[in-house]
C-alpha cells in the first residue's frame, strides 16, 4: 500500500474591514488539493457567518406548495407513467420498461447518450430527505444495473455507465417527483475519464489501486472516515467537488456489473443514512453520481465510487451555488470542514 498525502496550504487575505470598525483584518484561507486529480477546494472560517446567506434554510411551506401545484401535471404521478412515458424495444426490455416494486425505469424523452434512462422512485410526488427508504432505493439501484446489463449484452460498445440523481429544482431536476437518471455510452463522461486516467497513472506509478490506498490512508487518520458497510467505505471528501461531499468507495467492484446483492443493500442503506443526516443539517436537495470502470474488463487500478453533494435549498428565490468559481475555475468552496462533516454523519451509521 502506498500512503496517500493530503496536501493543503494557507494564504492570508488582509484588508480594512468595515464590519470590524475599519481595522486591518487578516483572514486565513485554507486550500486543499484532491490527492488524485489536484482539484482545489478552499475553506475560510469567515464564511461561517455567511452560511445563512449562501444557503438559507429550506422553506418547507414553499416546497409543499410547489409540489401540490405540479402534481396534477406530473407524468409519473397516479399511474400516468403507464401512458405518458416512452418505452424501449422489447428486444432490449421485454414490455419496454422495468418495473420493480414502486420503481419504474423508462427511456429519457430527451437523451444525452445512446442509453439514457429515468427511474421513478415511488408513487409519492414529494419526499423529504428523511423519507427515502432503503427498500425503495435498493429497487431503483437493482433496476438500474439490470438495465446496464441488458444494454451491454445488446451492444458491447456501450462500456461506460454512470448512475445519477438530481433531487429538486435547485439541484437541476426538471420535475419534483423523485427519480434517478442512468447513462450508458461508448465514451466515459469527462470527470469519469479523468478518474480513470488518473487512477491508471497512479497504478502504473505505485503498483497499487489509488482507491484502496485512499481508504486505508483515511482509516489511519480516522478524521474523515464515516463507516464501513459491507464492501463499501463511506468518507467525507478531503477536497470536495461540492457542498458536504460524501463518497462511497467499493473495495472490490471495478464496474457496476460486478456489484453483488449485498452491494445493493449496503449502498441503499448508506445513501438513506446520509440523506437523513443532510436533512438534519437543514439541507433539502442533492446530486449524486456513481462512476463505473469500463464493463468489458475488470480494472485493478479502479474501483466504483459514488460522490454525493448538497445543492442550494428550496426557497422562494434561491440563488445558485454554482458560479464562475465552480463552473469555470473548477474550484469549490468548503462550507463545513470535511472532518466536522464526517463526525456528524458518523452518528447516522
């Protein structure tokens, strides 16, 4: 095992601060680098006083009102998915859709890849983050991977898969009804390609898998480890890509088609625990992406990994939390230090 080095450094910003009577103020800024990709995240303790401005608390009256206003037009509600959603060919999916429990998988009407499906999560038009159940989420993950399997068996050029979610409008969802989105393509997504390329370079240089080394190094340090559930290790990201990033790293599976029945159970249970923690932190939205290695081979240099982040809360006039700093400079602001985040979420496992 190679030891992962978690690089950080400090800068000081000095200016006369009108909020402190015009005195010369010095503020410390911590810069963190992701050990694999070099992605930068910045933390300043001065932001603690601005958190309520950056992320105002969820307006649940507004959220419920929006849900009620949109339910009658929702194409997934009240069984309307039977007549309003598209279908795949019977050759790919007998019946054109995958139904498992309360989950339904069907084609995205506006696909962004050769295979781009939506998975409806249950009959309820609105769920709060503490209302997702492991059984419901497990069914959605099972259907997603079954879809991936059928895609790959039908067309072996479809080797790169991601499993994704936008939950609520500030997280990019076009509908309130809970759903996942799954993408299969001959080409990896941009960040997926970066992870694969960097993981391979690390493997060739160190002779070991970065993701296993990451988990073992974090276990030694202990301050960002959350829990081990089955084959998955849950961590708070050292240099997050988004607000309150929590990651799940598989010890054995290098691509989604290597998942076991236990993996579905532990992933669904762990995700629901993190969502409950987010809810108690007064967040109401999230994105996640599960990245897979190529399905035509096992990749000793890579492991499946989920990245889960919060987005702006549901309020009447929400501001975006993704601006030039994230969108163009590709940096991120740390709102809650990952070590404190891990300590809090640990209590939910």
